[in-house]
């Protein structure tokens, strides 16, 4: 997906920044816990089309936190 297009996209609910998951073809809002589908390269920015993420998917990706302390 186009990086510039991605930078313009925000969550329609909270207007927050979205994170693109290349493998799942989803745009994820970690604030709402929703994943918006990307169909044929076109983001579907509709809350009713979005998928509720699982609790562990909502966590921001932060490698290197393990072993802290
Ligand atoms: Zn949101």
C-alpha cells in the first residue's frame, strides 16, 4: 500500500493514527481495538466493516520488553 496514502489515513472513530499490518492486510487502531480491512489495496474505513481485535493483538508491538528488570 502507498506510504503517503497510509500517512493520510486516520481512524474514523477516534481520528487516531492507524498501523498497517502487511500480512493481515489490515489497518489497526489500537485505541479502539479495531482492524479495518484493506481490500484490493483499498482501505475500507468503515467501523461496521472493522474486526474486533483480540486482547493480545491490542498491545502495541514492542520487542525487547521481555527480560526487562
Ligand atoms: Zn480509533
